[in-house]
C-alpha cells in the first residue's frame, strides 16, 4: 500500500513546488488588475500559507487554471419540437407563438389560433400537456379569428429537430402585452429586440414582459442599448466599474427612449446572471419595471485570465463589475424580485430544461408569466 502511495505523494509535492514558482506572477496580476486593491504582502502571505486556493479570500472568482482549456463537445441534442408555444387564457388553450420555418408553421398554424381539439379530444391544459409534448406529432382542430367571424381548420403537426431561437417575441391582443424572451445579449441583439418591439407596439402592445430566466448575460453594451430605449431622459443606464481605467465603461442614453413610459415586467430566476441581472435591475430603476420570479445569481464580475510564467497555467481574476444607474452592487446577492414565486432550485431548473428542449409547454400554466400579466393589468 505504501509503495502505491509514494509516487502520488511525489507527484503532488512536485506540483506544489511548480505552483510556488508562479506566486510572483500571481501577486503582480493581483496588483495590476484585480477589481479590489490588496496589499502585495497580503496576497503573498495567502499564497505562501494556503496556495492559490487562499486567493479566494480576496476574490471569490480567483482560480488557477490551465491557460488553454479543452473545449468539451456537447453531446448531440435529441429533442424534437413542433416549433410552437401553447398557453392558457380565459378558459381556452391558444397558440401563443409559431416560429418561422418550424413544423407548426408548415402545418399552417398562426399566432393566436385557439386550439379546439387535440388528437380528437377536447382541448384543455391537461389534454394538451399529455399529447402535445410527446411523440412525433399530433393533430389539431383550431379556430382563427377573422375580420368577419371565425374559421375552423384541421392541422396535422409534426415534431422534428427544431429549437427555439435565442431571442423572440409575440403579442397577446387580449392583454395588450408583448412577451420578449432574451436567452443572451449577443451582438446585434439590442437592435433585434428594438425592431421586434416596434412591430409589436405597432400591433397594439402597451405593456412588455421580458423573460430573462436562465439568461447567462452576454455583452453589456447590448443590454445598455436596449435599456436606452426605455430611459425616461438622458443619463447613465449601465456602468462597468474598476479601479483600473482600462476596464471602465459608462453607457448612457442620449435622451428619452422610444419605449419610455411603457409598463414593463421582467421574469428572473437563479440562473439570470451578469448583463441579464443588471438589465433587470436597471430597467427597474429607469422604467419602474417589476421583477417577478426568484433572486438572480449575483454574478456581475468581469473575469479575465492572466498567464503565469511560461507554461500553460493562468489565473482568473475579477477585474471589474457591472452596475445599474444607482450603483447598487449585485455581486453575491443578486437582484431581488418585487414578487417572489416560491419555487425551489429544482423547479427552476425544470422550467429551464423545458426551454432548453424547445418544449411546446414551456409557457402553458407558467406562474411567473401569469403573475407578470396580473401586475401589468393594474
């Protein structure tokens, strides 16, 4: 047994010695780049006594990594979807959204169609839940409101490999509300959402529900671009702060935004992070948005990796943080909802998995969305 343990001991000892040679570079990285200032002596003391793990006392995000991480290939996704979202309103089941180039679109379905029957059974939330999100297809009888009366139609809907887009929206005429899902603030997303909102407000939307549940954030400048469209006046909408000028940025609205004055709500959860949680908090401060769901992740630090020595190891550090106009620090605590739903982390995860699987039922009976509509109706 001892003979087996001996080589492992020497390997660990060699690794520790190797890491010690990187302490000077790590201390310099902290001095030159860390978000908060710490004395070089304190950084060195923690390294000497606790190794790299001791740096988390100063920066919870500090982490020794291999500079070149291997990219893990995600297993191929096997989920299938018809490319529609069902919802329940006023005692009836409706097609809330039909995505372009989806099997549902190919079957002739449109936003706002009322589902009368599914597979020959009278439509109800239970019947739809049992039959729509399973197998490789279903049949619908729908009713579509027309300028003169209504028309019934039959549709055979396939379920194939189809995934919801990262950003999309739809309009509910009955509540004059636009729903906008933002999975991530990617390049060009602010212009995409603004263009979509112009179309939805043109249809009559006077209230907006942003769904940021599960959104990992993305590009702060894109979040700021969308916030500016809701700003009541010129001024700051989002800021990146650091003790190092090179990391600092201040995003401002040039004047009153085109959507200023519209009533808004934001759906959030424990996986709403970075630019997404700052967007939620900033929209609350700028436009009086009501936050619905659970507290956000509380992860608003900008992370950078600094190479140590001449090898392949690096040190991740917090170099800046994102802030809303008020300067409220969300790191560690997150944004608190105005209306908190009593959901466990497991329940939140289940909801995110439904979205990840492009489930037709992701909004059917959604308590958070229902609560947001109730709040905005007052």
